[in-house]
């Protein structure tokens, strides 16, 4: 149990360091591009490469982990992500920036796949609900904390990029010091096609796509929006910190509501309220900082729950054995939205100005609300009594749906596989008793106590004597044959006479 607790602490430490560095870097890049005077459409194309790389990493990174092992894979992808972070200040070529964003997205996705497979291994049916909740608290807290680092320097200089790289590389240390063995990486579960999933749960797939548009645009372009509308660097750090923190704080109250009312109705209401908050952000760009901060917190806090509600609505339509496959389909829908969102939002910002970002997001949420209302009239929503328990979800998670409390197919990993007992010889070597590892007779295994020199000399003498006895150079040689002595003269005469 002690090893399990220590390993969980190492996992959460590595997860937090990784997310702090990554979230800090995303906001930092948006600010840097804005200060360099790059067009919003170009920024959108560069930033969307991260989403594309993240989708590819989520789909194929498990093959690399299975081939080289968890520790090596984690070290390799951490190094790649850190190298990409360090190269940004070295060049002003936007195509290189796009390539670096793609590498960063792929590497971060691979790191999530690796670390979440460890979480899946250490989770049991008794503790997976707690681990699932703590995972999300740690992820949101780390993402919010990373925003507070923005005000520690100039986004144009090297220092902040070096700081982001240090956090990403530091994530290697806790896991490398853990004694936990690498769990087996199973083959990817059968993925449900997006078209089939859309037929079974059209509201869930549409909501996941809309959530991808919103969150992809938010993380990529809100720092740019804040900079273009007159906020200082220090204000932008608090602006983003408050928004991400509100997403964590509102997740559980909205989940409580989802368990007591029809989820499609809750989704429709949340979409309307979040859309109104987005419209407010577009209208008060010239107001004081505090009203803008409150409007952004309401917008992000409400809209960030759309993906969780989409997962809950979809899982209500599925058997427990289909939850993992459905989660993969929803992640694909979300990923497509996170690619479309920054491209479309940045183009509109360049054409109509910064407020066009939140105007588009308000329109997307309004369309989602209208589609949900339409489906309610076409198909009666599921009764509250038949709904599964609501569980908040993070769209950037890949393997973590394995330990979702709703997944009844979950199988515990024996602790012996994660913390195997060391070999007997290794235990003896670690304890310093090397004599028991030496072959020989029983009396040779006795080790005199420290400080008794006479016994130590006697033991060494006995060992040398045994060695000399068994030495092949001192073995007995066969005795040569002796020639018979010649007969005496009297014996010869007697023989002749006879």
C-alpha cells in the first residue's frame, strides 16, 4: 500500500508539471504572436497544428509506447516537447512555428497516453472513482496555475520559453524515481465509427463537435483577443487563470443538476446561457477589466461542461461494454471541432475585428441549443430514472475513460505486476550478505562478525586451504610403474640346476 501511495503521488506530480508547462506555453505563444504583429488568420493556422498533432498522437502514440516501453517513451516525448518549446524564439518563420506546434501536440498527446495508462494500471474498483476525480482536479488546477507564470517576463524573450521547457522536462523526474513497473499496453479497443456513433447519439456527437470548436478557439485565440483589446500581460494571466479555474468550480454543480433533470434539457439551457455570456464578452471589450473577467469566467465555466454532458448523453445510449469505443468516437468529433474552430475564428477576427471570436462562439452555442431542441421533438429524451450517473470528463484525456466509474468492463491490475518482489539474490546483495551467494560447503558460508579479527583470519585460512585442495595443479598424479630388481646369482644357479 505504501508503494501504491508513493507511485500515485509521483503520477500526479508528473501530470501537474506537464500540464503547467503545456498550458503556460499555449498562452505564451498566443501573446508572442500578437506582440509580433502577425495576422490573426496566420496565427490560427499555426495554432491549429497543435490540435492536428494531438489527434494523431492520441490515435497512434500507444504503438510507440508498446514498442519501447513507458519510461523510454515518456523521456523521448518529453524531450521532443521541450525542444520544440526552446526553438520558438530562434526563428520567425511561421511555417516552422506550425511544424513545432504539430510536434508539440503529438508529443503532449503521447505523454498523456503514457501517464494515463499508468493511472489505469494503479486504479482498482475500490479507488478508481477517487482517482478519476483527483485526476480532473489536478489537471484543471495545473492548467490554471500555468497561466500565472505569464507575467514573469517578456513573451518576446527566451526566458519564458525556457521556463516552459523546464516544466515539461521536470515531469520525467517523479516517474523515473518511482519503483512502479511499466504496465502492459493493451491493443487499442475497437473504435466505433463516427457515423455509427452519430446515428446512435446524434446530440452527443454534435455537442462534442461544438465543444471542440469552443475550447480549441478559446485556448488558441483568447490570449490574442485579450492582447488586441488592450489588456496588459499581467492582466491576461489573471484573465486566463480565472476562466480555467471557473471551469473546474462549475463542473460539479452542473453535474449535480444533470443527475436530477433531463440531460438534453440541461444541455440546451447551458448552451443558451454560455452563448449569452459569449455575446457579453463581444460587447464589453472596452469596459473595465473586472466586468470582462466575470463575463469570461461565466462563458468558460458554462461552456466547458458541454463535453461532459455530451459524454453523459452518449453513455446513456450505450451498453457498458461500448463506453470505451464511444469515448474514442467522441474524442474524434471533439478533435475535428478543435481543428475547425481556430481556423474559422481567426479568419473572422481578421475580417471583422477581435469581437468576432466571441460572436462566432455565441452562434455555435445557439446552433447547438437549437439542434438539441429539435431532437427533443423528434425523439423523446431519456427519463431521469434511466440516466447513468453523471461524471465530469476532460476532452484531452485518452486512456482515462478506462477508469471511468461507469465502465463495468474495468479489470484490476494485480499489485504484484506493478511492484514485483526483487530476486532473492538481489535482496541478499542489497543487505550486504554476499557470502550466501558463494557456492561451497556449509562451513564456508559462515561470516565472522565485524571486529573479531582472529575469526576473520581463521576464515580466510580455511578458504585458502579448500582452494588448494581443489586446485587441479596439485591433484595427485598417477605413480609410475617400478621395474623389477634383477635376480641374484644364487637364484640363477638354482633355476639352472632344476
